[in-house]
C-alpha cells in the first residue's frame, strides 16, 4: 500500500480485509532481545508456526525510516543483522522515520502500528511496566499508557521479572486495562509461571478470549485486553533461584551505578550470564507459547466474525 505514513504488506492488508486471522509480532525480540544467530531463527520460526496454523504473521518494525506492518523475510534478516538501529517506542517513531533509520519496535510502537493496520491480536514475550523505585524515579514503561488507548489484544507471559509487578498490576487497574489469565488466576512472572500475585479473571479457551474481545469492541472501549499466558511449569526457571538471582543482579547494578534506561538491558544480560543461557531458553519458550496462543485467538476471532 502507498500514500500512507506506514507501509502494510499486501499479504497482511489482504488478510485483514478478508477477515482472515492475523497476528502481529514485534521486532525488538530479534533486534535487541536475543543474541545472533538465535534471534533470526526465532523470528522466522514464529512466522512459520503461524503460517502452518493458517494464520498470517505480521512482523512489525521500521525499515529505512518506514514503519512497516508485515516485514519481508529479507527485511527481517537485515534488521536482525544490523548493528546500527534504534529501539523504537511510540515516541521514537516520527524521529526514526524522519531520519530514515532502521528500528526494532517495542510493545508500545508495535501495538500502535498493529491497530493502525486493523490487526486485533498481538503476541509478544513480556510487557514493560513499573520499575522498582518508580515512586522516586517515575520510571515506568510507555507500554502502559499506550495500551490504555490502543484496543488490541496482547498475549504475554506477564511483565518482565525485574519490574515491580504489584505496582504494574495497580497501574493496569487505574488505566482500565483488563488483565485475564489464560487457564489461571495467578499472574505469571515471565521467567516463572506464578509471580505471586492473583488476578481476577481467567479464560480457558481461545473462544472465551474472543468473546471478551468482541464485548470490549462492542462497548467501543479504547483499551487493550491483556491475556496473561504463563510459561509451562516444567520450562520455567526455579522461582527461588530467580529470586536470589534478581537480588544479586540489583546489587551489582547498584555497585556499578547503573540506573534508568540502562538498568533493563544490564539486568537481563546479568540473568542470562548467571544462568549460563538457561534464561534465554525460557525466553524462547515463553515466546513460542504466546505466538501459538495468539494464533488460536486470532483464528477464534475470525470464526466468530464469519459466523456473525
């Protein structure tokens, strides 16, 4: 499509127009989240898994200054191999676009672009949220405010374990963003199945999730629906190990004077090194599970719309 501030691939545009199932995928997981060459393998595997289930994948990123919904395989390869690209949240899109740069889109930017393209379901790994010490630093992710005004459905395994999960759940409530467990009323903690926090609602099938989404749209509400999909208990990091690991990671960050935006990549890298790569495997399992569930919910939504 041309003449738009964003580019939507013909495949994605055709699927959306036909009411076929489509799932949006973010690009930061392979531009900033995973090491090479595993990043490219995971990105292409996610697309292939969706296609094999009859779902159109829409990997989203900024390519040479163009926000793109439905990156080609060659574009994904170039972004995954590039050292000169930006981690692009919603605030960064106009800047990266105007300067003609490559960018991996975060949850906030991906959700916004997916909605602009008419895509209703978005699968990711973990969400951003309220950081520890935010009462003094005011450090919280742009994901929160963007999802409060962007009516997509986001499948994640909770927020990242390094965040203040209790405060994040409180912010979701304040922003009127529903949080629904998939076959659980315990909020997952990304690397672990249960963060220790309860949530009010659960759905047990993709069809139930689709009915919630249709009800949100029927009420013309502006916020996202969050589906919390925990990693399999057999694949999680042992919770006590993670708790001790986070204590060490925060102590090391404090010792080095690492704060602000530098904290998250440092802490995640510390966790990966300390677990000798086991956390990376959990990360991949989390993403696989969310991509699979996203495809199932998108399929249920398409079937419901067809029947309606």
